[in-house]
C-alpha cells in the first residue's frame, strides 16, 4: 500500500454521569477483510486491546478509512467494549484522514448497524447485494 494515512484516535469514552471511563478495555477491528488491489496484498490493520485507566484516555494509531488503495470502499472501524461499567454498546464509524490526523471518539458519527441481503431485480437483472438499516443511532427502529 503506497503511503497509507493513519489517524491517532483518542478514546474519550464517558459514563452516564459524564465521568471518564477508567476501567475495562476497548477492541477495534475493521468491519471487513481489506486488500490493496493496486499493490496486490492483503491489509491487516491489527489493533491491540486498549485499556481505560484513571488520568488519561487511551490513544491508538489506526488506518484511515479513506485510504485510496484499501478495498472494499466503505469499510469502517468497529469498536466493542469489555469489562467497562455500564456495558456501552458496540459501534461502527468511519475514520477519514480528511477530518484530521488526530480525532476524538466523541466527535465521530456512529454508523447505524445494517443487515446485508440480496435482492433480485424485478426486470430479471442480476441480483444485487445491499445493506438495509435495522436501527438508528438512538437505538430505536425505523417505523417502530
């Protein structure tokens, strides 16, 4: 991959009372397997678990989601938590380098979860894979 861009992400997670999380860990993983079709190689943007501690937020260097050679386009980072008080929900987000070399978790827009499915065109065309949102950011469901 030719000169990939990375973002320093500050995991500034807060509890329901507005206090910084000081216990547990966060795991970040790409939403799908990545390849660099131009340079003919697999990309493994591995990230070790990040521990929350009193006094500072974890910071992690991550591959930006807007790197031109990374495929498929539209991939995102998925964040999950372990042993964090209050059991925060997992979330997915884009991390474009275009938004800066250092970014804060609290500033990122959460991408609603979606359900992949295959749809056959009524006119007899080829099947297409699409994603259908099953929830929105506040945890409710469309049409509910």
